[in-house]
C-alpha cells in the first residue's frame, strides 16, 4: 500500500492530508476508491482540488496500457535466443534459452544441474561474448572448473581470462540477501554489471530451492510470500532487461511416485520451461545424463534427449545396440 | 446509493454506455454451455494447475475477438492485464498468423499484406503489466475512463488474478479482512465496471489449494510428499479446485472453467479437458482439446 504523505504529488500539503485523515483515508488506494463528490461534501476540501490530485496520483501510480502492435515490434527487435552450446539441450529448448523468460532445471542431487549451469555460462561468455550474472546460494561455484571447461575450448590464456571475467558471481546464502541482490541489480540497471563491452544476457540462480525450501511448510505465510517476491523480481528482471533467467530446483515425489519439481504448486507456475535431469543407468561413463522436457510452451512435452556432461558441444546419438567407444579426454 | 451520483459524462460516453457492447455469446460454442456463452457483464474464471492449457485457451479466445469479421472474428477490442509477466506475444502472433493464413485461402486476400493484417488485429489489443495488487486496483480505476470512451472495448482479461495471493496474505498480518482488502476492492470495482459498461471479464486463477476431504482449511504444504500420499491421488478433478480467493470475487463469478490434463493420445499428444459450470445453466459442459502449432484443436468426443 502506498501511504499518502506530503509531497508525493503537487497539491498535497499538510492540511490536505489532515482533512483526509479525518475521513479515515490514509493510503492512495483508499483515496482513489472514494468518490470525489462525496468527499468534497464531507470534508473541507474543494472538489476541483480533489479531482486534480486524483488524476495526478492515478497517472503516477498506474501501469499504462501498451498497444499490442507496439509491444510486438519491440519484442521482435529485442528477443534473443541464447544457445546452450549443447545440441541435445538446444533441441529440447527449441534452439536455446529465450530472453525474457525463466527456465528451470530440476533434478536430484548429482544429476548435473550445477555442471549444466557452468557449461551454459562458459558458452555464453566465451562463444557469445556476453556477460553472465551467477548467483550462487550453495557455495558450489568453482572457478577452477570453469577454467577447465574454458581450457577445452581454447588454449589461449587471454581468451580464457576474458571469458572468466564475463562471469560475475554473487554469493548469497539466505532469501533476504537474495532479494536485496536482485533488487539492487534491478534498480541500478544491469549495465553497470556488464563487463568489457558484452552486455548482460543471462542471470543464473543456483539454486533457488536452497534458500526457499527451508521457509516453506507449516501455516506461516511469510515463506510463500517471500517465494512469490523472489519470483516477481526474477520475472521483472527477465522482462525489463531482456535477459534469460536460469534457475535450479530440487525434486520431490508426488502421490503417484513420479518425480516433480520442488517448492510446490505456487512456484510451479513461475518458470516458462522446465527440464528434468537424470542420470543414465548402466552407462559406460558416469557423465551421461538425460534431460526430459516437462513443461514447455513451444514443444510437445516429455521429449527426452541424452547428453554427456564432459563432451558438451558434441551431438550425441543415442545408440540402441552395440557399444560405443568413448575417448576419455584427459583433463589438463 | 452512490451509484446515483454520477460524474458528468459527455455525449459520446452516454451513447457508448447506452448502446452496449458487441455480444460475446458465440465466442466459442465448444467450451461454453449451449445458450450459456458469456453475455454482457459476465465474469468467467479459468481455474487449473500449471500446464493445463489455460493460457492457450485465453489466446484462442482473444484471437477470436481481435480478428476481422471476414476471417470469422468479432472485431472487439481487448485489454489484457498481465499480472505475472506471463504473456507471450510471439506465441499469440504465431497463432494469429496461422489463423489469418488459413482463412484467407478461401477468401480474397488482395486487400493488404499479411503483416498489415496482423498489425491491424494487434491494434485492437492493449497490454498492461501490473506488479502488485495495489497497482491492479489503481490501473482498473484508470481504465474506467478507457472503457467509457471506447465502445468497441468488450473484453477485459486478467492473467492471473491470484498472482499476489500469498504476498497480500503476508502483508495483511493476522486479520483476514486486511489480507483480502486489496482483492476485495478490485472485485468490487470490477463488479461496478461490468454492470455500468457491460464488458465481459475473463480471469485466470492458479490452482494452489488442495481440496482435502476431511480438512478444508489446510493449504498445500510444498515439498512434503509423505503427507500427500494420505490423500486421494491427483487424478480426480476435484483435487485442486478449492476456491480460495475472497468472497467478493466469488460472488461476481458467473462461469467457472476447470482445466485438467486428460490422457495422452495415441500419437503422444497431451489431451486437456475443460469443465464449464455457470450460474445460469444446469450441468457441466465438458470439452477436450489438444494444443498444436496453430493454437487449440478441439477433439470431438460425442
């Protein structure tokens, strides 16, 4: 609620506020909901002044309608699709991560969510030369691993350093610091965070359930409210700055024993696309994973693709029979 | 009592108020009951879990409204209030292009370029983003002027009106009246708008409250899979349709549509179902549909 105070708009002074308070009107929404004619009769303010103030307040605080045609033109020019670097994931995501949307990776521990986030971050900073903001809530960010991934892409030290510089890491360990970090990013503009000419195009939060799941449950409302506030901030950042947001989440089992994303029904409406990562049973190498598309507005659901965490840019053909000899790349 | 005291309106506003808006009764006979389509002043609530096709159905209905009459549309202007940044304009335009292309194959398409036709349709749509329930209330007050001055505006879509449910509940503290105050004021304002101007309102609500048979007051506890096994499985359609928004909103709803996931068809396509109940007709109108590239395809079941 927005409290009526002196100076929030021209025409509101001390006596104006006092006169309204005598009618028990303390907030902007109470004021706007009242009929100005009745109000002018009840308190000592002039009808003209009330109507003028009402108009100014409405102009200040409402959201304005945008014509569909203008919105479409704007979206056409600003929406981008960022490739993840892995052809199997790109196929599932309909050619990549779309800006202006939230994509969610879910999976049990060890299913590779953080590794996928690293690989996508490295791809965006090295191939696409854009800045990535990485919010780490679990302490799992490891710069050495990023360097390893970059070293397999290019032997040039300078390029590696440049790409590493484009990944900005924020460490937050509770929901209030997460909200403060997101609000700070949103209000100061992301341009300040961009590095070396590459504008910010991706925000990753690994993982959002680590800070939220401890607040949920029981009958308190605070946890759900904080969850929805985090969701609102992420969405606003994605839409207003035209970046893609990638979050990771844990899994639980539903009543039928199937895996579903954590954080409950209210969070499930938030991401636009959801991938479920799972280990491949009886695989020759332990780095194979499958990704299942469980929510998408662009593709048929329940598509499954297999991919290898170690060989990120290779197209993986699922073999039905026979063995495949995979070279173990020696890690430098 | 306060309705008698009206602000002075000019001639155009008077005519637009008295003339009435274009009727939307035939907007989609597949999903609305026979003779029970949304008339002037009706409020339709679209309720369902995530991924059950509510947004796709909204796009389908909006496109029906904004398309020109020669393509089978109603040429009605639409205001779309987007509360959770969910609106996908690119998807809407791809469905619109598909529809315009298929309808123009029969008719004469020499008048204008396809792009120009898409633009003229999109000019009938306005989109507003709200980021709190207070902003929704103030925006509705602001839009009152738009409704009175534009008689071609027949449909208001709010997606979704339950987005700020938890935030409001927390901000309201202990008292339920405080928690529901914003939504109650919005519902009262919507009631006034629909009665004065005869617009139709479509609103989506997320299904987040589980309908426990023995304990109706308990909201769903996320992450606790052990407790969910005690209750019925989620296959029954009444499991998630507990109405949880304030009474003022429930009083103005005239049609309620429940969306659920049905089965997966033989060609691996998910089939969705809607069940529409309204206060004017008896019984439930059910319908099945699939989501394809060009929008919604209804599956004839009878």
